[in-house]
C-alpha cells in the first residue's frame, strides 16, 4: 500500500521530495527548490500517518533509507548531496525544466 502510494505521488508530480520537517538536509533542498521557483510536492514523513511505512517502501524501491528522497520527472535523484551535485554541474535546471517544474521560463 505505501509503495503504491509513493509511486502514485512520483508519477503524478514533476518533482517529489520525501522529507522530515526537522531534517536540515531536507530543509536545504526545500530552500533551494523554493529559491529556484520549483513547483514540487512535499511529503513530510514525520507528519504523515503512514510515513514510516512510506519510508520503508522507499528504501526497498530506491535502496535509499534516508531523507530527503528526491524524484524529478519520475526518476529517483537521491538525497541532498545528489541534488546539490546536479546543481553544481548545471544539470539540475534542465532536469527541472524537462519535468515542467519551473515556474516561468528563467534560463539561470
């Protein structure tokens, strides 16, 4: 049940961040996405009633137990380090653009 819920969220949203409200790495990714004007779905696993089950299902699906667990355009990106590595290599914005997750058409 939790796995299908996670997969449904990923397939129906351009960008999904599975997060925990108190996680500094999660907050860094959310701040970056907010600064870039990204439209994204946030799932706070510590607030969701089935958050523990979703996190366990994500671990099985992606081999990543930690948060943030980020998906862009239906593809598993990884965590905070992966997102910032994509930004540093200038691959993040093209991925977000392809996922139709950037508001406006800024080319930065």
